[in-house]
């Protein structure tokens, strides 16, 4: 749900009040999100009861942190539910019994069927539309779509890449499950090239069926390898054209005590300055106030 008040201007920029614009859609999305979680958990529970050995095999295919770190929760459970495969290579979600499927309400059943048609792949973020969504291109199948992910527009960066599955949510596309960490283009390109080699996908457009089941786990493993390799790299060396290293500095200014309130008020009005985390009383007592200079580098 959005933090926007019902009578506030709608974040989509329509000029209407939130309650008369996107509120109903956001409320529906929240209800759908609850239904998605219930559906996924029902399938995981069934897999654990009826195909425990296959679940263990699937879990063993990936590093333990994926199943233990809560940051991976949006990836781990959907991966198990929709991609755990049988000894013959068939996805086990396709065997989910009709007697259990009939327990789902219409929204849950719709989500269940949509998930069986989805697949994990590497998606290039082509465009970010603030407070609306992302325009994505699948680097393996070549498919393109606009997904409604309002929160993601506040941190997603164009030309970054996502490991995700997209699915229909009502009448719009949404990211159904994703790896928590995007990769920069060069690292993602390495994942795509290695996936084509390891999974024998060839050079052309990939059939989505080639990315389901065990290949989905292999793709996640390749993504994790690329991410860990990035994390092991030393930080970049920043220097000027003469080769001089970047040196962090602090600027100190003194002023007449009686001007302090006037100067602080002026500084707080500068958009690019933000007060550092500090105890206001301690700062006043010490007579030292710290501000951070934040600039948009676009």
C-alpha cells in the first residue's frame, strides 16, 4: 500500500486526488499480493508433503544463503513452488492436484495458472517511469513489456538488469519474483553468455520453455556467482587526470555566536544540504552542526 493520504495528490501525476485516481488499483494490488503469497505457500506445502526428495534436490542446487537470508525470500519460495522439477525434468507444479486447486478462490486460481506460464530470465531495464513502472526487455527470449512496479521506480536504474519472472496481475504485468540484487550490464551480459553455453540455448531467441524447471535454478546460480564476483572486487580507484588519489576533506567554518540561528535556518533551506544524523541538543551544546552535500549526478 502507498503512504499517500486519500486526499493527497495522486503520485501518478494526474492532478486528481489519490482516492479518485490510483487508490483503488493499489488496494486491489495489495489484495492480490496476499492471494499470491497464499497460493505460493500452498504449492510449497504440497511439494514438501508429496515430493520432499525433489525439494531437497532443488535446495541443494543453490547456495544456502538463498534459503536462509530473508533478503532472498521473494526469490526463494516462488522458485521452489514453480520451478522444482521431477526426475524426468517436468515441473512439479504442473502435477498440482485438481482437488487442491478447487480450494483456491478465483484470484488465487488465476495467479496459480499465470505462474505456471511464467519463467525466470534476465531483464534489461529499458526505461523507468517514475511512480508508474518499468519497461523491460528479456535478454534471452527477446520479449518486451511494461510492468507496474511503483516502488521499484524509486531505486531501479535504466540499463541495470534484473533476474526475475513477470506475470499477469489482473489486467497488467508485474514482477512476480526477483533476485534482490540487480546487476550492471557487463556482469549481466556475462550471465547471459554463460547461460547460453551451460544450458545449450544457442545464439538466437530462446524458447521460454528452455528456461523453466532446473534451468531456472541454474540461471539463479549463475547470477549469484556473478554477484559474488562483483562483491569480491576491490573498490574502484578514483583519481584525477594527473593520477592524484581522491582525498576526502572536511570544511570548518566559524561565525559569531549570535548569527548561529540565522545561518542554520539559511543552510536548512538549501535543497542540496541535509543535516547529518546527530543529537540536536548535543550539537547545540558543542556549537557544531554537520551537513551533508547531496548532489544529483545525472
